[in-house]
C-alpha cells in the first residue's frame, strides 16, 4: 500500500511517499517526505478547498492514470447515482460513477463499479484525479509557530499564582490607603469645624 503524491508548494511540486508503518500492522498509513515525516495528509478539492479525504485511508496511487485511491472519503464528496461505461482507451469496459465536490460541483474523479481483470485493484475504491485535488501535509514545514517576545510568556499555574498573590497585595494596599485618606479627611473636617 505504498505510493507517491505530488503536492503543490508555491510554484513547484514536492513528492511525498505514503508507506505502511513498519511498527503498526494495522491499515493506517503515513506520509513521508524523504523518509523524515510521518504526518498524515489531507486531500482537498482543488477548486473550493473542501476536505475530501485523508491519507489514513490511503489505498495507493496510479501514476499511469495520474490518480490517488482512497478507501474512505468525507461527506463533501458526492457519489454519482448513474453508472456509465468509461470511454477512455485505458479503461475500456469499466463501469464507473463520477465523484464530485459537494461545495462547487467540480469533478474530482471516479469510482470503479466493474472492471476488467487488469484494473481489479481499483474496484470499489475512490479514485481522485491528481490535477483536480490539492493536499496538505499536517505539520508541514510551511507552518510557523508564533514567536514569543521576552515579555510574552505562556501563562502557567505557577505564574498565575504569583499574579494572584500580587493582586491581593495591591488590593490590601489600596484598602489601607483608602482608610488613611478617610482618617486625614476626618481630621481636616474636625480642624476646620472648630
């Protein structure tokens, strides 16, 4: 269940390999860029950017047809009701239904209902045309972490306790100053009343 996907990065394309995890014998997959990352990829409609699936349900890719295949998709993909016979030379004799985006109604790919023996590996999988979709690798290097200034520190429980203690001290000082001010005013009123 290994394959490669091309991801647009500004004006160039990066190729990501999708491999089974050696440690995990389940059907989960991971995306690798040169074997370094194990973050999943999210696939989106190329036109309206609605998510249509992710690499956790990766089934493979077909470089000849420029397609990726997923086992499951999101509710943002509409599966066509009417199957039709594919007219392309490479898919002669295939019964397929269209996969379209729920948001913008653009065609994303197809699902093979019936196939000749050489295309059996595509049957009942969601096949997306790479030119109609985009992908986003979760945790990709293009993401930036906000930089904290020396004064901007995250609020921790210890820091919160210190701030609360300082606030209590300030309130006490304000009460003491208020009481002294009242005493001074009373003394002034008593002195002026004599």
